[in-house]
């Protein structure tokens, strides 16, 4: 499995929102809803209009774990969903291909959207897990609540969650930089003759 990164910089994330919103509203909503719900891309792409219209929660059975999941739709997300629903009248799925109705957008198409963001903003290793990882990274940075994030992600160990969202590497990098390394001292080379 290829390692992908979250989008850690909120200014970059906001610029990505603006870029996609001006380019393709559907693509913006994939990024926006993904980073605000923490859904796996497979579950996000299967959402129907019925799953979100006039709802306070997204209630799904996760495709990977087969567990029921109930996700609070935050107020600002609900506003964007309502705007988007007016934009996509006549669709069944929330995210459909441009030329095909009643069919969810493919994972490959979602991947291509994120690759455009990667190139546009000079980011490294974005992929479909970027949405979920970005949600987790900012949830944790804001709340410092690893226990709840583990429940959301269905992880059994804290270190798995911290590694998944990139916090573990951030800690390593931060502590290594703080430590500063072992510096080379200037010294004279003394030549010794062997006897």
C-alpha cells in the first residue's frame, strides 16, 4: 500500500477548497465532505442524496468494517450540502460522473481529483486516504483526543492512529530538530607515525 499524507496546513487546505470550488463544485464537495467527516473514500462515494438531505447525521454501514457509523453533520457542512443539493438536482448519488447518472463516481476519479490538488499546491503523496487522514490530523490537533479518534477510525491501538494521521512522524521530526544532533567539532588532524 502506498503511503499518503494528510493536508496539514489549513491555509493550503483552504486554498484547495477555493481552487476546486471554482473549477468543479462536485470535486470541491468531495474534498470538503471528506475532510469534515473522516469517511473512507469508498463510503463517501456511495452516499446518496437521501443520506444527507435534511439530516443531522450521516448514518451508514461501513463497507470495510461492516459496522454501523453515525456521523454528526456539522452546521457549516450542512449549509454546503444544501447548496450542493440544489446544484445537482436529478441525481441519485451525491457524487456522480459527469456523463453517467445513477452511478457513483469511481475511486480512480476521486484519486485524480486529489492528484490535481497535489500538483497545484506542490504537495507530496496525496491519495484517496488523504481525506480521512486530513480529518484525523486536524481533529486530533484541535481536540488532543486520541481516544475518540480511535473510536471514529475503529483502531485498536493509539500508535496505529498516530501513525495513520502523521502525528507520530511530526513528533519524531520535532524532537529530532529540538535535539539538534551531534555537531562536528573543529579539530586538527595529527599525523602519527606507526612504529
